[in-house]
């Protein structure tokens, strides 16, 4: 069997979904599992909706209308007939969101997050499944919440591989010759609550399926020609990389390359399943393959830039040393607010953390840290990581930037910088 994964950018409009149909239709060689993300930027929209709901702001109804319009527009572009069952299904899903928005959210933000945000994947997979059936690409819609069993760490759930495997084998269509469609990113607890696996988690879902069903290969379809030496949207000189070892792919995703969700590689590596990253616009292109291979010699520098970074420096108010006990308190707080820590630097009396500053809870986190620490911070920063760095690459990519923190290991150089214009 094969697993295909389509991210938001490859399912952002009726026309892109028609391309998906072509790819899926052309791959009738045995069982095919298709993992799909929410349409376009729907997850961001839903996150915004959730915040407005918690604030009690009426803006939530505008966002809701937008969400509804966007999904019906795509559906209209795919299945014009109002008589199709999918129109009722989509209306039903949308109704659940509307009912929520008219109620008072519970105190458990992470729980509510997963219940609301999962709308994106539930709706996208319903629509795509119905469309494929309408163009005679027969398939079965499979509810990931029924097989991808997780614990109840909402927003960052941990997967029970063993249980998920036995549930999946019970649930998937009996014949091993079918196409089935399931949601990326979401799962379910033993009590039937919806969970999510962390932002961009659909790749991980695809890898889990591949592992559990011993797939021959997994393919992630993207809007770029494969994995490149930099983000081609920002750096036109970026070059495609033909192949990467599992280890290198793990390193790249760890440092924030937006190619693959960091948890994706392990389940594939454990079973030696190759992962192809291919262009949705150019399916015949070679893409990048991630597999068991010795690190190729002379690998070019790979540039990874993370924007919207904040650098936080903490020193204990009583000037005591930053020791283990203190560190574990710091990390527990970061986890509670689901903050992504990208770099740490530690001295005897201070601790510096570079983190993503996209969360609406940064302020709250800093507030709590201030109870125990003297807190200094800088925002609007960037984190530049250069894998396989050379002096020339460092010179070029940090030119004109003010470097606030620098770290180098044998293969990786990292710089927290204030960008030129900032
Ligand atoms: N839709 C989710 C997100 O945008 C999951 C994914 O796309 O992988 O984070
Ligand atoms: Mg996405």
C-alpha cells in the first residue's frame, strides 16, 4: 500500500482539489490511504475564531461566515448539485461550530481547541471524499478519531501506536484494493474526545499509517518541488535536494525547516519506509526522497529561517544558580502554554530562550515567569540556522543583521538576529 498526504496549500481551492483527484485517480495500484489537512489556511482561521469566542467578541460571527462561505465555495466548485448528500453533511458540521459559538466556552482552552479546530480536517476530508466519489474515484471516508488513539494531552496528544494499529486494521475497508481518505492532525481519546497532534501534524498522521500498515512508500505532495536548500518563496536561488537520510531529515525539521513535521520521520525510519516529497504542480518531477542512505559527501549549506522569534532571558530573583529544579519549572511553564522553544543558552545565573512568538499567550507566560525571575526580552527577531555551514554561507546570510545569540556545533550554526529592517 501507499500513503499520500496533501497539506493545506495543495487543497486550497476547487481547482487544486481537481489536481488531487487526477493524482489519486492515476494511482490505482492497490490500496491507497489519502491523508488530508484542512483547506488552505483554515486552521489559522479556526484558531482566530477560537480566540474571539473566548474573548466573547462578536467578530467571531464574521470569521464564522467567512469559514462557511469558503467551504461552500469550494464545494460548489466541485459538486454543483445541491441534491448531493455532502451539502447536508457540510451544513451539519458547520452547525456544530455555530452552536459552539453561541455557547460559553469551558475553562479548558486546550480541550476546546481540539474540539473546534478539528472542523477543518473533518470538513475537508468529507468534501474531498464526496467529490472523488462523484467523479468515479471510489473511496471510503475514515474517521481518524475512531482509529488514531491518543492520550488526553489536548493540542499535543501522544499516539498509542499499538492500539491505533489494531483499531485501524478493524476499521479500514476489508479489501486491500481500495482508496480511503482520512484526516491528518486529529485523533481521539478512549472517551471519544477529539485531540490534535500539534500544528502541521498531518505529515505525522501519514507516517503513522505507513508504519501501522507497512506501506511501500509515503508521498507528501507540496507546493514546492521537494526539499530545498532554503525556502524558495523567500530565496529564489534555493536548490532541490535529491535525497536525504532519515537522520538529516529529523535534524532539518527539528531546526524548523517547514518541510516535514518533526515527528514524521521516526515511524517511517523504524520500518525503512521511504518518504517522497513531491511537487503537486509537477507530479512527474523527481522531488526529494528521504530514506536510509549515508550522508552524501559535499552537501550544500541548508538555510532555515524562523521569523517572529522572541528572546527571553531569565535570572532568578534571589540570584541563586539556575539549576535543574529551576529549569524543570521553566520548561513546565513553556509546555503548559504550548510554546515552542527553539534554542537555549545557559549560564550560571541566567537562562536564555529563543521561542516562537506567534502564540496569544506569550504575555501570560512572561507574566508567570516574572513571579520567580527577572525577565528581559526582545521580540521581532529571527532565528537563522545553517546546516552544513561554511564561513561564506554564514557571512552571506547574517550580513547586516545584529546577532544577539550565536551557537555552533559541528554541522549546525544558529544565530538569533535582529533583521536589517527591524
Ligand atoms: N491543518 C493543520 C495545521 O495547519 C495540520 C496540518 O496542516 O498538517 O496545522
Ligand atoms: Mg496545514
